[in-house]
C-alpha cells in the first residue's frame, strides 16, 4: 500500500532512514528535528512495515526568456529496505509520486543520485541528466584575503551573488540561506564569506570539502580557497562550483522543458 506518512510512523521512518543512510548521524538528527515533514513523505507499506519511502520537497527555477518559473518536486531520501529490494516497489512509489506531480501541475521531478552508480539506475526509471557542477582541487598557497564566518546580515549579498550565476539555477530565497547556514553550523560545517564570495565548507578530519563556492571572478575564487584552507588548518581543498563539468542531478520531465543543462546544489545532498 502506498500512502503519505502519519505521526505514528515516525520511529519506523527514522529507522529505515538510518539503515539506508548511516554515514552521518548528526545529519539524520538535524534533518528529523528541523526539516522532516510527514505531509511530504510518501511510503510503501507492506505487511504493516514501511519498506520504501521518499521525501517530496518543492523548488522553482526561473526561466527568464520565458518570464516564468518551472516548478519541481525534489525527490529526497529515496530508499528501500535491503530485504525488499529488486521487487519493483520503489518504481511503484515513484510512479505514484509522478501522478501527484501531474495532478498538481508540476513541471518535473528532480533528484541527486547518492553516488555515480545510481545514475544508470535512475536512467532506467526515465530520468535524464540535467544538473551539473564544476570541481577543482587546490593546494595551499600563501595568497589569502580577508574572510569570516557568515552571519544573517550577509544573506542579502549572498543572494545577489547567487542570482548573478549565468547558468540556469534553482531559486533560493532568504529563508533558504538561513536554513543552510544553520544546518552547516549544527552539523559541524562552516559558512564563509569574503568581500565578493561565499562558501559552504566541511572538514571530516581527512579532507576539506567546499560543497559550494561562488565568487565574482576566478582570482577571487583562488584566493578565497587559499583563505579557507588557512582558516581550516589544511593544505588541500576540494571545491565545487556552478559549471557544466560533471553530471550532478537528474530530471524526470512531466512537461516539455527546453533547458538542457543547469545547476543545483546544497539540497541536503
């Protein structure tokens, strides 16, 4: 049986989530305390057990030349209990989610595969690559600029910088940035700003990962990365930014969408 979650499902949902995504317990606790929504959680129940599920989170993408927004359902936390895999249950769950989208007039469903191998899995389910990022590795150089940790007062300038991206991109509003800054602070990350850039950063003890860095130009980007490494006490940094270099996310269109490549990130990925 496919249905939306109820409050009494909370323990079983969290148990399946922790089984499927055991990498970072801090993230699990944060997500369920701050972002989890029963109304957006679609379940597959069999023999009174929750065996597959997904979250439905809603985003938009402005299309300037068409003077409108595309409305997307971001599918998140997609998982099936190991015992029930390879039985087509998740496909049924996905088809039900698509039916809700079409009834609501959504333009598409989008998602970010958890690893490279899952791109082919979702292609078999009708998804296509659409969202891309760029990657770059940096070794520390003593060529730094002034940076500091972001505050809520920095959000307007962060929004302006993000909106200046020339690549089509998922829309972010002020509340989005507030949530992301709080999320990084609560889960061990840091959010840095410089005069004309911002960056979301993690250090897991082995490497420093800049999940997203946006700066006004390449020279600022380099010096910002060196400055982040100095602040984090590391000699190496892996950085992601808006670019058309590496497939990152996928789309299942319900309507004709002319955009072929675009950018999304910081979607609790």
